[in-house]
C-alpha cells in the first residue's frame, strides 16, 4: 500500500491530471467528484478509532466493547453498507448494531466521519492515535506514555526509546523498549502493505466498474491478490480490450481515485482514497493469457518459466509466446503453459518453490477448494465476545454451505472476552444440546477455545473438557516468552488428554503483532506424534498458520483445520481467505481436517483423546 504523496494530497483537485477527451469541465479526473463512497472497512476503522480513544481516556469498558463489536460486525458484513444506504435500501438487523451505532453508520456514509470521532480527536493530542499503529502498543500503554512522559507522536516515542526513557515506566522494561525501537525503525524503512481483505474489497468494487467500459472483453485482478498473498502491495488489474478503447479514461473517472500517478493509452496508475495504489494494464485479446501469467507473477516464477522457454527455443513476454517473430501461444494461460509442455499451474503456487518441477512430472497437487469444507471448528457467540446467538450462528453456517459448526467460546482466563468458567461452559453445552434437537441441515458441536496458560496448563480441567466434542487450545497472553520457554509451553499443552487443535499457532496479527518466537518445527513434529491438529485461522488479520508452515505440516502428515474464528454471522465469509492460504501451502482436500463429513470427523476427534 502506498500513501498519497504529500504534494499530491495538497494539490487542488483542478490541478490533477484529467481524462482526455472530456467536453465538460466537471468531468475530468477527480476534479469535481462527490464525496467518495466509504467501504465497510472505512466504517469499521472509524468505530475502532473511537474505541481506541475511549480506552485511552479510560471510558466505560462496555461502551468501548460496543464500538469494537460494531467494527467487527461491519467489517465482516458481506454486502456494501454504503451502497445499500445511498441506494435507498434498509440495512438488515446487524448483531451488536443498535440505534446509536446505526445512526453513526449513516453519518459516516454521508460525511466520511462522525461528530463523536471529531469531538474525541479534539480531546486528545492529534498524533496520539498514530501510536496505536505501532506493534506492541495498545491503548493502555499509549495512555501511560502520554501521561507519564508526554509522548504524543511516533517521532517523540522514537526519541524516548533511543534515550532509554521508556524502560523506566511501569510495565515496559528494557526488552519492551528494545522491541518498540525495532518496530519504529522498521516503520520508517518499510511501506505498509494492505491486508488481503482490504485489497479484495477494493478489487471487488473496481473490477465490475471496469467491466462496464465499452469494448472491454474481460477484467481480472492479478498480482499478489490473485496469488492470495496475505498482504498486498499494489492492486494489479488487467483489462482485455481493443487497443485505443476508452477503458483507461473510464478507470481514471472511477469515484475512488484520489490521485493519478501516470497514464497512457494502455496503462495507468492511481492512488485510491484508501491509500492503495491500483495499476491498470490493457492488452489485446490475443495476448490476454500471456499478460495474465506475466502480471500475476511472482517475479521469481516468471523468471523460471522464461528460462525454461529459452531451453525450448521460445521467448515469453506479456505479449505472448514466440518462436522467432511468430506468436505460437498467448490468448489463454493454458496455451502459455502448454507451449512449455506444462499443465496450468494454479496462481497460488506461482512462487518458484518447486511448482514448475511438480508440473513437469505431473505431480501438482489438486488443491483444496472452498466447496470442500464441510464444517468449521472455531466460532464464537454472544455467550463470550461474539455478536450472534447460537441460532443465528448455526443458520449462517448452514447458509454458507457448512454441515457442522463447533461453538468454541473463550475460557475464563480471557476476562476481556468474558470467558466461561466451568459452570458457565456446562450451561452453554446444555443449550447446544437443546438447540441441536431442533436444528435442520447443520449440527452444532460443543467446544471451547481454552487458554494455554504461561505454564502450559490449560485453563479448564480434563473432567470438564472431556464433556466436549472439540477442544481448541490457544495462546492469548505472554507473547514475549523466550523461544525455548514458549515452545515448552505449547508442547506441554498439546500433551493434555483432551486436546484437538492448536489455534492460530504463531499468534501473529498482520501489521500489528509479530509471530511469537517458537520452534514451529518442533510443534509440527509433536502434533504428528500426539495425533492432534493445527489450525489455519482464516481471519484476514491472522491467516495463521502461514503458507510455509502449512506445507511443512502437510509433509509431516499433520492435518490442518481451516477455521473462520467467526464472531458474527458474516464471519464465515473469511473462510475463502483461509482456503487461499491453504492453497499457497499446497494443501489438498485430504490434508484438511474439516473437509471430512461429520460421520468421519467424530471418530478422528475421539481418537485424539488419550
């Protein structure tokens, strides 16, 4: 993701590059556009920002939680909220969204912000919210930095860390100061990348818009989004259209364009209002397949297939496959790979990590697909920190094509999520049993996301866990333990009698928190010996395990469970991102635990109980 250059951000709209050939002065570029329509992620960002400032101010925890839950619901909602509102439609009842938050949603859609957010911004220093974007800092620590050291900006924090003043604060210490210094210096060096969910949302609005341009045959998102990388640098869009057509001008008139970086007859680059750069390339039909291969990448994959082509006396470019001056292939991806005597390599595998050799020997995996998932083994309801009822989550899972759903509430140790103690969990189990008697088309499994304590103990005893269908163990604290201690902690938890799945194994939050320092090779080996499974958490901010460890687990014979970790009814839509990550990890249907039917799953889960 690239931010709008400062000069461009200051440039008056009338001075920005305009689309050629426009008769009316009101039409060019971004000159006199109406306010851009905000996306669901924009509304969620406002709610999260309100919650952050409220927490810095020490507001009522229930009020803070209401905005956090509202943000989660809005971001997970599968339809364009602004489109519904501006089209005169009525939003369906959303979990956790009452009249107050609904009013603010309308306000944000109309203005891009809301009065509460602006008032809160006036109550705190202008740069203090930016501190929350630094890994290792939450609202409580930001509050301490502000009140005790007067730190209001990342620059002031960097100076204080370099001077050794952070370590003197209660709850920080030298180690935390060192990590903050590393994070701040990295922030200065590296450009942040967009989450796959944010990039996909942009593409899902932009691609249909471009398809409406006259003369366009097809439009596709390429690049790292098509390869389903967990983060996206720029949005690469390929349009197949006749040369000299109006698609470039149509692209530059898109409502979400904030700034035009470059334009030409067959290409253009813009910065969208979200800050994401979008690059359009227009190619003729006869080169469409070659261009799609080229612009999907990766660079390493493209270099490898060009090298292979040279050995066969061919030349590959975005314009086609050539023997001398004659084009021999290029209209489809199949023709491009076929010219090299290869089957089409799935986009998710195009990283030059053995996929070409596998294709040459016809050993490419038949990758798992979204439709292969029969169930989901990690979800929450309003019994802890979710937003939907048991009935609502069951219906949403069924509507998503799932046949079973494990309800895995948090355990008592996670007080921020109102985790269940023994008595509360047993009441919840009874409620699930009663509901299953009435449900049709989907079955609820009784589960728990039980905390793995610092010692490696589980937060609930075996006599309680043994009453459940599935036990998902998770780390939610003590992320900074040394590698050996963190590894021992997890290994000890996995040895417990009732343990099925290790949730989000590396605990990373993309762009927010680094993975814990743990010996994942040892964890995978232990899972194989113990007979338990690892989770691929499909939440876009997690996507944990990553693709590398998924492939390691596959080779070790350890099953992976692709779970949504849904906290509301729209959350099951995130399963597609989990499947994309699984495909990058070479996982097939047989490698995924929850591709089994319920009848096949139950004995597998029981066999894990010692």
